[in-house]
C-alpha cells in the first residue's frame, strides 16, 4: 500500500533528518515523503535530492506548522493517497511502525486519526494524549500549582493511569507523529492555519473526534526529541500564548459544554481500564 508522509522543516539539523529518514526507510510500504521547507534558504534541499521518493518544496518564508503540512496533505490528496503521516523532524523509530498503523486504520474505516506511543530517548513515556483542555488545565500544567493537587490533576488530564497496552479513544492527539485518514481529513478540513504553531493538533483532533475515532495506538512506539520550547524561549512562549487564545476563542473559554461532555464520556469509558497513577 502506498502511503505519504510530510515533514515541515525550519533550519533543521541534518543529523535529525538523517535519523528520521532512516526510520522511514525501514517500512515495507511504498512511500512518498513531502518536505515542506520553511527555512530562510534552500540549504536543506541538497540533502534530499538523491531520493526520488522525496518531494522537496521550498516556501521562502516560515508559513507555520499547520500551513506547511496542509500543503503536503493537499498534494497527497491530489496524488490519490488514502493515508498520510504527519512527522516531526525530531522523530525516529527502530522498526517498521508504519505498517502496523496502516494495517489497523485500513481495517477500521471509522478511524480518522491515530498516534503511537511516544517516548523520550531514555525510553520514558511522553504523556501526549489528553482530555480536551480548559484555560485552567493549560495554566496548571505550566505552573504545576497548587502542588498538593497537581499530581491528581495531571494524572487525569494526561490520562496517565491508562494501560500502555490498550488502544483507546482520546479527544486530543499530538501532532508530533500522527496518521491521518485522508478521506476524512478532506471532509473535516486540515489544520486551521490561524494557528502558526501550537494547538493546531488540538484543534484538528477535536474536529475529527466530533465525527470519527481518534485513537492512541501504543502497540508501536516512536522516539521524540521533546524540547518544551515554550517553557524556555520567550518568543515561543508568546506564540504558545497567542495560539491558546486562538483555540479558546474558537471553542469556548470557561463555558464549553461539549468539552465537558466529551471529557466525562472519555473518563468514564477509561476508568474501567485504569489503575492508580
């Protein structure tokens, strides 16, 4: 089965690109990789020019994460692909994890979006699937306060008490590595380009989840060089803050009955499979 993938680059390190490309090459599937380069120059082009499976597109401006991947999604639709992977350049994996994900989504036509287990380089799990956020949950996650109740809060919000072996439906999936059913994305729409970076994956997950399944698929794992840039860089924090405002302006701030309904449904469904954090 032919699959497409996309990576949006911005002055990306060659070492990172080498790792992610070597990971992709492990799959038994036929693949096409779209490189959407938001860098200020075309220095990265030479790294991809020898592989005909890679299509390089230089934007000559930083149009953002979602807009970049939307370009690749549109090209994938035009080329007739059914499934598409959104991949961060700091992702890598040690075996063919593409084939099992494709096999699963191909057999389950009601799945619109799914993601694997994501690990730090150390092997420690990154808790990326989440409940739908409220302004309070975003603020509490950043501040880690009040300490007395933070652990209980983060355990529930990040679904930390769910078995690592269970395929589960969750309303928020991370955009660092996700598989999209392109027929469903064509219906729902791609990333909302109002988000330059951050929260675009929250928004897309929520829109897909309204009509189709959004699954966490921990049967396979990838490694992610998670930098938490918004906690370390003032410019990135400002982008994060702006995207949060955009998200809550769109979906509702303190009164979001649909959020409450979805989170309650997910929490009840998962409580039967849960253990203590």
